[in-house]
C-alpha cells in the first residue's frame, strides 16, 4: 500500500460534476464535506463501489452512495443514515447535521463514522463515531484530522483498501481527541523507575470499577491503566485512572464488548502513555517516544479488563 498523495497535495476537479453523488448529497443535506475528504473520494477511480476501510478497531467500508446515485439499501445511503442520526435524541448534536461516510462491517454493522456541522457550512475534518444500535453510549470524537482514519491506500487483488493500521503513537496522540465524558481521575497518576536488565517490552493492564448511584443516570465508571515498560535497562511502571461519566457504557465495559468500547480504552491508554512519556523526558532524561512508536496500537487496546468490580457510591 502507498500513502495517499491526492489528499495531502494536489486537487481534483472530478467533484465539479453537478450530477455526481457527492454533489447530490451536499445539496440534499445543505452542507459540504471537508475539502480534502471530497478531493480524496472524487479522486478514486473504481471498477465498483466497494471500498474497504481497515481501522484499529476492525473492518469498515465507505458508504456506497458516495460513489453512485443508484437506489441503495438505506444503511448504505449517506442521506438516509444522516436522517436517522438527526432523528435521535443526542443532546450534544442538536442543531447539527451529521454526514456519515463509513460503516462497520463487523458486529451488527451499525457503527458509523461521520462529520458534523451546521447547515450551509463546509465541514471541518473532525471525525466522530457512533453506534446507531446503542445511541446512549454517546459519540466518540475520533480525531481532528483525516489522516487518523485515511492513512494508506491501495488495491489488493482488485479490492480497493484504505487503512490506518500503520498509525504510530506520536500520530495517534496528536490527532486523537478525548471526549468530554472522559476525565482524568484526580491525583491518580504515578510513576516508579528501577534498574532491570530485560529486553524492551511493554505490558498494559486495564482495571474497571462501575459505580452505582441512587439515580441510575448518574452512574459512572473508573478505568485504571497500569503500564510496565522495560526500556534501555530500566523498568518503568506507571498508572493513571479515568472517570467515564456515561451510565450507558457500564454494561459494555463490564462485559468487555470491545465492539463498542475499543476507542474508550485506547484513548485512556494513549493519555497514560503520553503523560508517562512527558514525565520521563522532563524529569528523568529518558526519551521513551521512539520506543512507543514501535508499538502496535491495535494490540494495546484489544485486551479485556483483567478485573471488573461494582461499587455503590
């Protein structure tokens, strides 16, 4: 696979066709796709409309209606799915138009990636994720720029594939966004360093406590990230905890439904590693970033919680 060239440089005039699928979508929704996304989509020459998208949390595909004006299944239509998202009771989305562009092909296939903005505007590159089948779990702001999702592309055995699985720690940490309902638990960060002559290695353990309140809507969760990193003759142990203020996620966490909680875990892990990296560099003259960039981000967030507790608060 090669890096996209048309999305980072150069332009395409293929989107200027008034009858193009992109033009129809924009006129119907009264909002425009981000400029670089539109250049990328209109620059693809396809023998068919099936474009796979390989992300850290699994397999997706670009919605068919981006490439054809033929009548489609409603779950493949940008306009139909936008209507479904707009009909839902998402407080944070009131007054905003959702522009879905890709859907999961795993699980129930109802996770969508989308842009949002007010009518009449050109959307920015902020990308959100939401599961139509589990609306109360909230939207996840995946990233602030397209390369977090659209990283590499190419054809494999006639199948056009887009992937972000080459993302490294520095890139993900730069572009990823923490949702408002995830906050660092006060005074939870800790770091210890000791000599230990072992091969470079990283181990991450995740712990969960679901707190139950008298009012179930006020339930919240605590995710603790514990890391052990062997690097250049040192053993580096760090820990950090996060409060997740979304009661609808408690069941997903407790049952390790990775389909819906992968990014919640990944964002907590990235934040912990970033804090550890900065502490080591600023206070201990250890530059951990080159090693962190060798880690597979998908592998980091795949493991289940090794301990799940429930407490009354």
